C-alpha cells in the first residue's frame, strides 16, 4: 500500500471499530448555519451568508486537539500547507492556497501582527494556550485589509468567556519533555463590566532540529499572558481594551554552536463603539503590535525589532438588510535593528468602502480600497462577489478581486540584497464555488485561479546595480499562478462527527514553469470522532503529496501521511481528561530538507472549567 495513504486506511479501520447510534448526538460540536463570521466583511455575518470561503476552528476543537502549536492546528485545515525548520519552537511558514507565507495576513483580536523585515507572522511566538477560536477566510481581502492579504486572512481571537465569572485551568505532559500549564478567569464582574485574564507556560525539551550536523536537542519555552476588558456604558455605547504578550526562548541549528533566539510578541488595543442612530454604528480603535527578536547563532548576534501603530475608524450604515461600510485607517511601521542601513519607518494611509447586499435569494458584495504608502506609493484594490441561493440548502458563488503585498524592509534596504525601488507584488483572483448546508451537514467545492505578477524573488544577477549587489538581490521579476480545487465536508451521523477535505492545486512559477517551493499538488485530511456517554475518541489523518525544497525543483521532499488519535473523558462536571497520540505510525517525513520532525509522541492532560 502507498505509504501516503496507509494512515487513511488505518484511520478508517479504527473508526469502523465503533458502532453508530443516535444517543448523545447533541454533545458533538459541528458548525451550523447559526455561527457568525466577523473577518470576511469586518462585521458580524451569519456564516450561511458569507460569500468568501471560510473555516472556523472552535474553542472545543482547540481544547481537544492537543496540538503543540498554532501551525500544527492549521495544518489540518483545507487549503493550508506548512513548513518548519525543526520542532514547534523553530521558524515556520504557512501557505494558503499555494501562496507564500508573506502573502497571507494574520490578525490577533483585529490587530495586524508580523515582522516588517521578513514579512509574515512569526508563528512560533503565537501561543495556542491563549486562543479561543480562529477564523480563516480564503481569497484576496486587500480591498478590506490592505497589503499582504493576497491568499487570505487568518484571524486569531484570544480567550473570553461570556456570562458569569468562570475559572479555567489545564495542565499536561508528554513526549520530548513537553509540559503545559494554563490558568484563566473571565466573565462578567458587574452588569456593565466583563474581564478576561489568562496566563500560560509551555515548554519542550525537543529534538535536534537538523538531521545532519549539531545533534543537540533544540527545545523551547513559551510564556504568555492575555488580558481584556469590556465596559458597556449603555446598550448604544461600549469601550474595551485587549492585551497579549508572549516570550519565546527557542534553540535551533545553524552550525556547531548551541544557537538560540529570544522572540517577543505583543499586541495592545483600545476601542470605542457606539450607535449614532438607528442605522449608523461607528467604532474607533487604537492599536500597537511589536515583534522583537534577539538571535545568538553561529553566524553572529542580531536584534530585529518591528513596531506597528494602527488607527482604524469604521462606520457601518444599515440600509434595510444591506450594510454600507466606510473605513479610514493609518498604519505606521518602525524597524530598529543591529544591521546598518535596515532601520527606518514608513506610513500607510488608507480609505475603503464596501457594500453588502442581501435580497431574498440574492447575496452580493463589492469593496474598494485606496492605500498610499510613504515608501512604495499608492495602490487601489477592489473586489466583487455574487451568490445565489438555489434553495434553502444549495448556494452558488462567484467572485473576482485584486490584491497586493508590500515589499519588506529586507527586500528594500538589506545591504547587498534589498533594492529601494522594488514595487509591491500584485495579484488578481477569480473563483467560483458551490455550497450545501442542511442541518449538521456542510459541503463545499471551490475552484480558484490567482495570477500574481511582480513577485519579489532572489535573483543571482541583480538587474539594477551589479557593483552594490555582487551576489544578486531581491527584485520584481517573477509571475505565478496559484490555481486549484478545494473541497470540504463535515457532517454528524448519530454519535459520529465526520470531517474531510482535499486540495488539488497547481502552484506554478510562470517565469520558469516549475512548481513553487514546498508546495504539493495534492493534500488533504480526514477526521472521525465518536461520542459515547462522557467520552469521545477520534482519529485524524493528514496527507500530502511530494514537494520540492528549492525553486529549481531539484531537491524532493517525499509525500507523507500522518495518523493522529485522540480521546477525551469528562470525569466529573467541568473536569476532563484528554489524551493524544500524534504521528501514531512514527512516520519519518520532512517539511524542510534535512530538518527533523517529531516522531510518535503522546500527550496527556487535564482541562478544568472549559465549556
């Protein structure tokens, strides 16, 4: 049997060992039409009315996952692939619909995060212990969020429990010296004020990040805290503040030395939201995110700090069932590093408008955004989408949108590599999809084609300044087409909760005709969960075809199939035991050439107070 599909066959065999019945069916969590999505339109929308393809990872799914990191959790979702240089504390990338890690936007409680020097989020610093749920919206969203939302947006929401004051706690331990502990309290402390505080510590002794060279263990320690407060002055006016901080101390391999880095992530925001009249609601948010990294490695020491200040003024005007949204935004980025010539700042001012229409069987949206940067000039993006409900269960969608990615400070200014005249990457995406939803069953199939131009890549011979760039540079030379079909399904059958997805894609470099690095032609997942009395048991498979580790497509990363098994048991009310066996078949696979991945590993923990 093909080793890629062996976990799938074993997963189905394990699932078949449990009989199906109708008892306790209501205890299984499945997304339904009543769920609400915020990210797709920067406003709450019923999931059944959202025209963009999306996935919501619920609090329950996160709690029972036993995943070591956010990246491990995302790996199980449709349309997403990952790469990582070793264990959970090491450098990671997330590819949405075949796009680069720098081509998706990451938000934490509405605040943009990421490094202005390398681009993209520093995934290892985002603590899974602080996350309540995640919204993933696929496709270009630059017309709503500006730069970098070319492949989609991943929006992370920190923990908050509505209603009465509630205490939560969890602890666990597992293979590779894994230890996790978390405690939190949240809820209403008065009729007007609600608070949430959560602290966590994760650590792992790890394994050697590389398969060759330094054989030492490369572990990590991650400490984090989140705090939020919401004060309702009246039913028409509320204020709030949110704060998240994490500190990651991680070891990695770049040579014979015991290399390590200390990374700090912080987001803080304050907002006010009020209803001006019966149709007009306005909100104002002040926010700051910081990304600070100190590295002590075989190649030297460095300090790289990014600070982003953001001001957002949003107005939602209801016109019957429709919503007109008007937005003004300002973002200021500052980079301070130990690399001479890389320090600097830039400012981006933005205006945007969108209109969401809902009329009987017809759904439609249109948006346009203007961004003007002090460094790379102005950019206008737009998007239109239309959906038609064939009946109460079936809907068809079509959309077209443009997007762009801003050049990073490294691509602009890094000595001997950056070129100050580099332009933003641009893309135009067209897609069509069909959706089915009836009760606890959802099906979707979406075909997309995202054509990108002016891609910034490393060229061996720099076209602009051979003297200043003797070894090449970053330059706008490539074109790429990311096209594919993504299919998702989940349903509830008696005591069973079933989920499956498959992606058939062609992420191609149009300049060379070769496949984009570290992306497969096919990948997918299958999960089955069975509930009986106070217990749940589930199996998951993650499948991927082969990939290439380099742009020349000469270094092959073999395909892989992973089998994970998990279970939960509610001992008494509010106290649950969880157990997870990851990579149960001990598959030896690579997400990056010559970098190791975790083998068969066990995690056992206790959760108290989680709903």
